[in-house]
C-alpha cells in the first residue's frame, strides 16, 4: 500500500478470508476429519455408529452414506467429501466408506507433498494420470460374472453389517428378487430396482423375511364383510374415485317436496350401484382403487363378494400393473375383461400388529415384493439398509457382467502396478502418482486395523504375495495374514471399486485446487478449538 493512500475494501464487513497454504490446510483438515469419522466402520469387523438427531431419534448403522447424511456438518470442504458418499450410494449402492476413506488419505498424502514444495496443480495432474491408469488396471483384473457369483457378491455386501449372521438367507432373497425383474434390452441386461418393493415390519425374526412373487400392499380391505382371501383373482386397477361425482363449480339444488329428496338420494344410490355392476360385468373380483370408495359402494361390493382396497399409492398401482399384467383404468365405463390383471391369490394377512394385502402367484410378474422382518425398529431399519445394498450390488454385477475380488486385493494390485507406472513418468508428477499408490493401501490397512491385526505386517505380507504374482490375495480379517480372495469367494462389482477411486481422486483434486476461501459468516471455532476460519465444522 502506497504511503498516504486509503485502504480499499472490496469485501463486506464481517467477511472472513483465508488464502494460500492456510486455506489448503483447513480444507484438508476438514476432509480428513470426515474420513476418520467413518473409517472404523470399514470391513467385516467394522464397528457401528449411533447417531442421535435433535429430536432424539436414534439411528444405529455402519453404512457410510447414512452416517454422513445424518451428521450435521457445516464445513464446505467436508460437505464435498459427503457428496462422494452420496454419488457412490446412488450409482453403486456400496463402497461409500471406501470412497470417503480413499479421498481422506489422498488429501493427507497431498499435504506431505505440498510441504515438500510440490505445487498443487502438479499433484492434481499426477492424481489424474493415476486415476486413469487405475481404471485400466481394474479392467485387467475383472472376472466375468456367473450366476453363482451373484450370491457371493450379495454376501460380501452384507458381511460386517447387522445382517451378517443371516447373510446367506438374505443374499438368496436379494439374488432371486433381482433375477425376477431383470430384463434384456437391446442385448443388454437391465435391472430397475424400483420393480422390487421392499416393505419392513417389526416383529418376528430376520428369518421370517420372505420374497413374494407379486406385490405386498400395506393396506387392508375396506369392508369387514368382504372375503379375506380370493383365489383365481381378476384384478381391476382403477384410478378414479368410486364415489358420487361432485360438481366442478359451486351449485345449489333446491328441493321443494320430500319426494324430490328421496328421488335425489335414489339417483345417487343407483349411480353407485351401476359403477359396481360395471366392475362385476367385467369379471373383476378384486378392485384396487387409487382414490376413495364410497361407503355405499363398499356395501354393494361386499354383498357381491368383491375384495376392494382404496387409496393405494401410485407406485403400488404401477407395480401391480407390471406384476399382474392389468391396465390402470381412469374411467370405469371403459373397464373391460381385457384390462384386468391376474393373480392366483389375493389375501389379507396379519403381519405384526397390522393387516397387509398379498397379491401372489402372478404368472408373468415383472415386479416383486420383499417383506423384511426384525425384532425391533432399529434392527429392521438396518436390515433394510443392508438388504438395499445387497440388491444394488447384485443388480450392478448383473448389468456390468464383471466382478473383482474383495478384501483389499484389487486396491493392493492397483497400488503395486501404479508404483511401476510412476517410474516411467518424468517430472514431479511421479511423486503424486506414488502418493496415490500409497493412499490406496489405506483400504487393506484399515481392514487390518479394524480386525485388531497388525497393519504394518499385513501390508508387508500383502505386498509380498502380490510380488509373487498372487494378484487375488487380500486381507484375511478372521485368521490374520493374507489369503486368496478368489478361493474364499469374496467378490464385489467392478463398478464399486472404479467409482470409489474416480470419485475420491476427482474430489481430492477439486479441494487441492482451492487456495482462497471467502466466507461471509462470522468466525465460529470448531468444538475442539480448531478455527476453520468462519466455515464451522
């Protein structure tokens, strides 16, 4: 500033600004803190977290995405790390913790390079080269999937969760559910997981869970006089109210004598009766309505022996259409026998404390349901999360047709190959690729730590095995040391590993490129006393 000149303020009063090395250190510290918070949940021997929100609601889980979603995090760099978990969950269903842990380790290694005066843009370039090479290496280690592998993929996803003790049972259900809805489109297998309806009910044990070759509706019949069960069901799916229509505009009806009132009420009754007659004429003995059903119409249906449900969800109607082959009809006048769906049985069953309707025995079911049971609400919620992951990875493996061996074997193989690759790269980028290679070893190291094993000995054993060409060797968390994961039948989809590495490297690069943080909020120190320059943690 020149002598005598007034200082020029370009930022509003109260704005905090952190630049250069300080900004990078703060961002890296925040990202590492998030990664460390979920690190202990990784692997078959990972621990669970109990999360209590401001309302006192409790969530007990070791699912990385759920933990990070429930944590109330303010720091923008930390939020970027959470985005990795969200992307991983949406695209691959599993591997959220791995992706976050790798990102945290990449940033930790970057900090060491920055202290050695390696410029962040050089580190970013090295990370990009390493990530591209890692994708190539993954392709070379991929194994073609077969039906027997799908169950092993599901078991791997369930291992280490609350569902671990019954993983064979749930893996079998998840594979059968996915195969039921898988379709061939232009020569490729496509799985829409929306076609699998998952319901959870507390009460009973996990082994009471089952796959229904049709649809389960969390509803009950509208009238106690209706049959509880209908065999050889002909199902009408109706998307209009079975009630007397109301006028679109305000209308006033003047009645001058009692006969007119009686005639008016008779007309309403006749209208409702005609609607029920039309449904019967089509051959329907089960009616599932997306809107309301008038009390009088319920009475006529019950007398006719028709099973009816009202206010079904739109998603349930679409699922029923796929499962039973029926068409959703908006106008009852247009209902015909061609519009009806078919199921061998529709029945109301008591599940726990509530009634549910089961539509089973659908000949051409393109939609199925899974009913998950558990002793308590927290148990059944965690089973639901674990089962969703298992279904997701089975679907991903089936669509891609490729799997990799688990237990940290693939990341160890990538780490070894990247070291060799780095030697052929000139300049300081070589240091970044070597740092990337070392960062990937955080997965086997964490698996060993969480299992109570010596991480240094485990990494040494793993490197030795891979140097001898045993590329499928990974960490044996049960007996210690390393073992052949292909022989142990530990598999995970290629997409899970590839997406975790790419997301982690891209986010690490984005955070490393930040050298200026401008915050309009007032400075709020972190609980541990660390000041993240107004960005809170």
